[in-house]
């Protein structure tokens, strides 16, 4: 069977890789000149010409022993480096409050009130919620760990991962929460699932799509599919400009809105459901400064959204990935969210570097001027699984014609780990269906 995978991001390359390893003839078309989608490691040399880089998308990936992610990187012979357990902070009340490395130590932290902590300790004794109807993310955490936890800590954590307010989102926005609850409690689920550690592939996250593409026989860039039609013999004709080819099956590894445009003439109900999935855009400011304690051994800090609006926080890539910046230089990565989502009180003010530096110095007053600063915009970078997302997925997948499929981080979860964990069983089902 000949399969065309549309999209050369991690989802598309990994889907093609799985099928190719099972003996399927696969071809990948990517519209952009480069592969990887948002998962790209871009060169960023110093002013003196020393090597360095930045991540356009995720800074790393959480990996636990024996997990699908760990198996994938081992199979690809792609070494993972772990920076360790760096310090983390949450910005609240005009100061950075340390986040304890162990959940038990939260009891002594000033991150939350004593009432919130006492309610959080009751989480293991809460009943498992029903699978249906779909629950909101904020409501899920409030039910399990208390409203104080949902209001005081959750917004900053979710903003740092999904760049969206938790009250907008479905619990399915973080798939592991329901998986952990199935063990009886979130604490029990985390314990039984094994601790995950932040890992960075050798050469940066862009090494993953690069290594996947090297193991595929036919990957083509610069081909944007414009139409999909069924032929009289049941195959699929796909057109990309003047290039046309026929395949037995087509897997669309595309953002939901791009897949919707292609599906509209073929499966209007699926297209309507996919078009209803919203996406979040973010702006990133990368900057390099003289090293500053304690951030030389720190992951970074997230800002409680009520105090950031729309500055969401900053990571320290020079700690996470020692190769990204010259020795002795602190590299920061600051996130600016969507002004509309975070009710920005001054949406008319441009979120330029001067504005971002003022936000940084509010939380890190002794931060020195940067050696370098660089802006990267990420339009429609993160699918937003708002409440009702489960039904949208059901309608989208249920209306697909035989021989057409759609895979995406909007389907499996927003992170690279979610995609890896979702595509492994998907590939098994896809292969079994052909056998």
C-alpha cells in the first residue's frame, strides 16, 4: 500500500517512520523549505562568531524510563542529555517564589495558602470522576485538589505550557491528567507512571525531525497539497501545484485548519469540526546576558497571569542546553502570550524588546543589558483544546472517508511527548487495519 503523509513536522515524519518500519511505502510532502514545523533548532552565533543556537519550538522533552519517548530516541540512536533538577520559580505578588522540587515540600512553600495546602493533601481521597461529560481543566483540578490550587498555582503552570487560561480549556488539553486519575489519584498516578526528567537531544530538539527524515526514503519539501480527489478505482489523487500523484491512503499531518480546507469538498462535517479547533499564537524574545546567580542553575520562572498580562515567563536555555550559548553567558527565552486571551490592559502597546526587558527587570531587577536579543514569532503554534474539544475530535475523525486520516498535536496533545505516545498505538492500529 502506498501512503502519502502531508506535513513534514514531527507528527508527519513520525507517522511515516512508523509505517515505513512496518514495510509500508511512504512518501512525505512538506510545504515549507525546511522540515520540523515548530520543532526546529536555529543557529544563533554570538557577536564574536562563536557557535550557539535557539529553539523555535519546545526547549526539550519530558522522558521517563521505558516510555514511548525513551524507546524512540534509543531506536533512533539519538543521545539525550539531562540538565538535572534546576531551580524553578513562580512570579506572584511582585516576587519570584521558589517552586519546591518535591511535592511534599510544597507544604512549607509560600506559593499557596495553608488552606490550599490542606485541601491539596486530601487529593488522594477524592473519587475518580466520570469519563463523560467532558470536564474543564480548571474544574478538574478544583475537584481533585481544591479551588485554591486551581486559582493560585494552575494558571501559571498552564500558561507556561499551553499559553492559555485554564478556565478556557478542557482537561483533555493535558492528556496525562485523566491517565493519572485512573490510578486512584494524581499523586498515585505520577508515582506509578515513573518520574519524568527534562531531556534535550544532542544538537537540540531539531535533531529529532532531522534524524527521522534521514531514515525515510522519500521526503520532499516545497510541496503544498492543494486538492485531494478520489479516483474511480478508489485511490486518492493529490495535487500540489503542477505536481500530481496517486496513493492508496493519505495521512494529513497538518494543523486542523489546514486539514479542514483540504477536507471541505470530501468530508464537510469533518472539515467543520476541524475548523472549529482554535490555535494560540505566541511571541518569543531570546536574549543573552552576563551570567546571573541563581539562574546559572535554574530552569526559569513562570508569571501568574494576573500579574503578567501577557508576559508569561522566561526559561534559561543556557542551563537546559549547555551548547546553545557560549560559556559564561546566560541565555533567556521570554514568552509573550496573546493579548486577547490574557486581557492585556494595554493591547495597543507593542510588545517589543524594550517592553519585554521592562517585564524581565520587574522580576529580576539586577538583570544586565543583553549582548544580543532576537525576536521569533510563532503564529498558530499551539492547538487550544477548549471545552468541547473531545466532541470536535469525535466528529472530525468519525466523518473521515476510508483511506484518509488526520494526525496532529491537536489530536494527541500539544507536546512532542504527547505526539510520540499517541502515534505509537495509532501506527499499530493503522497497520492492523491493512493486514
